């Protein structure tokens, strides 16, 4: 299949590019400066030229707190931009994947979230991602909308690296204990997305690692696996006073038969730490 990846220089996009190549697809990736998803004419011309069979849209405004100050900016990329990508794909008969987020939920459900649950974003970012879901589904009937959560990977700044850096420099960290979700390794998600592309299971999919934890529990596991002795103190969301509200509980599970299941988050973490170690060793040699 001829696959085009947008947002291909981002944390997930880089891994999606490689995973699609590994699967034997003919792949082209475009970063923000190469192809801007808010420019429908540029998308149309590029797609007409390349004639991909499938487009994976990893381009997004991902600054959750920054979105509160610039709702139009976030909506333009995550909502309107996603619709542009889906429409340009539909125009050449290509299928499209839109990557969405657990932040489309309000986090008040007592249980994990399934695809048919009522959405109710509590942040501007979450609203813009939900708008992108609707715009994608409306513009392209051969679309997959894939919600994932708490991503970490080697191609971008992430929570794991922040914890390790703080642990090394301060020996003590304060971490939120009242937000529960699922840390997902981008490499595992990238493989899941590429597998999904081969199917005709269009529509909404939840695809996060298996299991769940709070940010505090995630930090404890990072230090355990990295063999670091760091005092980990638990905090409340309120103590941090972040600009954007976050869902308290946003664990994603799938109600779809034969859903693609990703490995447990602890396995994602160990694979990530091993991959980082390899990259660092290669850099030294
Ligand atoms: N990170 C998470 O925890 C998380 C959780 C759930 C879902 N997601 C979703 O997963 C997807 C990938 O996220 P990520 O973590 O890989 O984010 P990321 O590293 O910030 O990558 C997003 C990429 O999109 C690019 N981009 C921004 N505006 C664009 C535009 N107008 N046109 C083309 N490209 C544009 C960015 O380029 P510049 O940086 O140069 O602007 C960046 O390279 C997003 O849809 C996100 O909403 C993320």
C-alpha cells in the first residue's frame, strides 16, 4: 500500500513512518514545514501528486495548556485541519486514520471508557480533538478514528524522560496521584495503527496499552525499572494548578470484537528504556 504520514516529525509520527516501512508499505512522511494540514489546497495538490492509498494523520496541536490561551489555534489544527486531511483523502479515494485522545472524555465515569461512551471534553484541547473526530468521520467514510492516551516515545519530550531527569538532578519528585490513565509506548501504538490500516474496520477505536495507573504509580515504575533510588511523593491535581483541566479517570478499553490489543504499559516502558539505552550506546560508538 502507498501510505502518507502527516505530522511525520512528531513523537508518534516518526514511529508510524518506521512501522509502516517495516510492514512493507511504500511510505512518505511530511512534517509541519513540508505540509501544513491547515492548508487544504496544499493537501489536495500533494495527495493528487502522490496518490496514496492511505493517510495517517499524526499532525496535531498537542500543547494542552497552551490551547486554553488560543482555542482558535488548537481548533484550526486539530479540528479544521483534520477535516481538511480527511476531505483531501476522500477526494482521491484514500482511507485515513485520525489519532485522537482520551481527553475527549470528562473522566467522571466510575469504569474504563469504551468507544460508545458519551464524550464530554473538559479542556479546549479535548474539544478540538473531538471536533477533529467529527470532521474526519464526516469528510471520509473510509476513516479510522483511534483514541489513545499518555504517549511516550523516543522522538519527543515525554514524562519518562522528565522523571529520570528530575530524579537524577533532585533525587525527589512530586507527582499527581489523582489522574488515572494508561501510558502508551508510541512504537506499540504505531504498530497497532499500521495493522488497523490493513483492515476494513472503519470507525471509532480505542487503542492504548493494557492496564492502568496514576502518574504517581507510573513514576514509581519508571524509577524501579531504571534502577533509580528516588523519593516519590504524591500530589493532587489541584496542587499543580495546570491551566487546562484533565480527566481524573480516562482509561481506554475497546468493546470491539477482535480489537487490536497493545502490550501492558509496563512492557511498553521496559521496551522504551531498552530502546533509549541502545540509541545512547550507538551514539557513543
Ligand atoms: N502526546 C500524548 O500524550 C497524546 C495522547 C493521546 C493522543 N495524542 C495524539 O497523538 C497524536 C500525535 O501526538 P504526538 O504526541 O506525537 O505529538 P507531537 O510530538 O507534538 O507531534 C505532532 C506533530 O504535528 C505537527 N504539526 C502541528 N501543527 C501542524 C500543522 N498545522 N500541519 C502539519 N503538522 C503539524 C507538529 O509539528 P511542530 O511541532 O513543528 O509544530 C508535530 O511534529 C496527536 O493527534 C495527539 O493529539 C497524543
